[in-house]
C-alpha cells in the first residue's frame, strides 16, 4: 500500500547499523538485546515498492503481514519505507520486560520493575512505539509474509547482562567529591527516559554508610553515575559520606538480573573500593636510608676483622597516616652469592615515626661480602615498603 507524500518518520532519522544478524531480508540493529531495549527492524522487500514516487507500507494487509513476537507475546506490525523507491522498510518496537520475574523484590530490591506492557493493536501497531513484553532469557522474532505461500523470519537474542561497578578514580582527597559508575543495561527500564536506583556506599569510619542515588547518564545508555561528597566534619546523610584520612570507601552493587546459567532468583554482590587522603607509593611507605656498619661501641667502621661483632644499621621512616607493621630483614652474602646470614626484626611504626634499626653479624672468614636490607609488611607478607639497600663489607 502506498502513502501520498508522507514525510520522513522520526525513527528513520536514526542510524541503523546492519550487522548481518540474519542472512535473509530481515535485520536488527543488534545481535543481542536487553529485556527493555528499543529494537530497530529493517526489512528488505523491493517487490513491495509498489509506487516509485511514494512511500510504501508493509504489514497492513493479509498479503504482506508482519508479526513481531517474543516468547508468549505477539503483535501485528507495520513498517514504512525509508523513502520513495528504496524498497527498504523500517520501524521499531520497545521491549518492556517482565515484572513477574523479580516479583515484589524488584530489580533494585525495593520493588521497582519494568512495566511489562503489551500494545493493543487495532488492527496493527507500528511503525513506532509498539510495546512487547520479554524475559531476561528470551528472543525476538519478526515474520513477514512475503507471498501467500512464503513467510520469511528473522530472530535475535534477548538476555540479561552482568553489571559492573567502579569508582572513576582510585583515590580521593578528604572533603572532595567522588563518582561511582555502574554499567548495567538491565536497569535501563525505559529506553525513552532517564532511569534511577540506589546503591550502598560506606567508609571505614562509617560502616553504616549511605544509600546513593544512581542516575542514568541519558535515555537508553544503561550507564549510571552517582556523586558522593566526602566529609571529615559532618555525619553521613543523603549523598554525603563521613570519612577519615586513610579510609577505604566501598561501593556495592547487587545485580539481580543475571544472564544464564544464573536463575532469575539469583543475586550477585560486587564491590569497588577507593582510598581517601594523600596517596603514598608502595615503596615510599617506610623507606630505609643511611646504611652503615658500626662496632659494638657505635663507632662507624670502614673495614671489619674476621671474628669481629658488628651491627648493620639503617633508618626507616613511616610516611603513612596509620600505624604500619613492618619486618626489617638483613641478608649477608659472600662473593659467590651464598647467604651466610639472614636475620630480621618485626614491629610497627607510628605515623611519621623514624626508627634506627640494626642487626648484628660476626664474619667468620675474610673476604668480600654484600649486605642487603629489606623492609617488608611482614615475614609471611613480603609486600615491600621500601626499595632494598645494598652495603659492601670488606672483612680482613
């Protein structure tokens, strides 16, 4: 059927990327859709370009019937030619989810669900704004009666996605702002509007934390941002979170719409963390410095005699804001690289504290030796707090 001088429909201004989801004349703009996606349909039907001077429509009669279906739901549809004499027909439907899948819990744990509405067509819907329910493990099919004895079909997958949560920066200063980002297309419940939900945020100083409003960055993006205001002086409230310098702040997202093989009742908790305060590089947390050799009286030595008791000494300085456990290790190797002595001290450093530490060693034989000084988090946790120091020792 032809339409006289119909202006370009609004949907035809949308760029439709044909990705080869079907080898026949029916194509979709994606291979996989979310359960509340906007689905663009393209049908290549040059035989139905009945008038090269007009814009034609398919789906209005029994001779060119178009049907759009998901599991258990189906609506008759019309598609409109993209322009006079193109033979390409397009339209879109909006998937509306299925509110029964999550029930009273909802997709956000607070009872929010998609609408699940289905269009009432009299006699057909389209070419835009048709509504069709779908589940999180579903498919969409378009059938087109190309001739009385031939029907062509095209299909695409509908599925839930596993979400992701992160802080946009790994570290924030006190009394500044931080941004949490959650990406989950399943929470884009209405592709025509900006969706919102809440997620949990807490700090070491306030483990109760807050509920942070997450707002979609735009209609149909499936990307949600929330801004947190960090405060050291005020209590947590609204989007304000009480912190202390050195805190870890945690953002949690509970994904309740998980892809197969998860079941609709499954949930997955995912956390993202950031730190608060001035950052210190790992090897600057407790750096060692000024390595030297002292005798039993504390006098500096340039040369050591075999059988002489000496101290291998250096200073370590805490650059942390909190108490820092440490292990101070001294290893001595001979000229062949064989370890002849290994000893250590463990303890903890107060913020900004400087300690002078030494380990004793008594060389048995003359020779050239190398002492190495390590500062670690602990003996069983060899996380380095400082770059190692090296000291050459000559024993006569």
